[in-house]
């Protein structure tokens, strides 16, 4: 996320960041083995890379989290929040169905939360703190569902 903060300084652009949590990833690894978990991660990364517009950056954050960062064009505050939500929904749709080659129970459900920075300024640690707070709230609400 650090490399995306500099280009927006002094502009009216902002960052939209989506945090994706792979539910039950530890149990999946325990039940099917680490190579299976690696295969799930690789398939998710490939699917997300194909689903997001060019310029978005994906990365793994911890064992069971994926982060997607996008630099937004100049848009009003409300539209920026809408775009962040659209990007969050894109992640959920992209990862909802198990790809070919996975049997029942081999493809985990996911949760996703998103946030957007202020114009011309993004504090990576604060954005991550906000995302993790929202994810804890989402986990407390209910179990993940296939969207």
C-alpha cells in the first residue's frame, strides 16, 4: 500500500482498499493439507487478478487475508464510498463459487470489507486498522455466506 500513497499526495485522488478474509482457512489446511491451501490461495489470486481493473494491486496479508488496493480517480466523497463498495462486492462475487477441480467442502467462503482514504492522503496503518475493525464486526455479525 505504501507505493500507492505517494502518487495521490497533492492530487484529489484517493485509495480504495478491500480486505478479504478466507473463512476457516486453518481448518481447510488441517483437513486437506497445506498444498491444498496453497492451491486455494493461488486460484483466488488468479481469479481476483482477472476480476479487478488494471492498476489494482493484490497481496496476501497474514495467513487468511487478501488485500486489494486501487487508486481511484477524482470523485466526490459519496461516489468514492460507492466505488469502494463495488470493489468489495466484486471480490465476493468472484470468489463465491468454487472453480473447476474443487469438490464440495474444498473451497472456503469469504468475507470482505472495504474503506476509502481521504483525497490526497492515505495513512496505510490507519486504513488497515479500520479494515480490521470492520472485519471483526462482520465476523461477530454472522458466519460468512456465499454471495
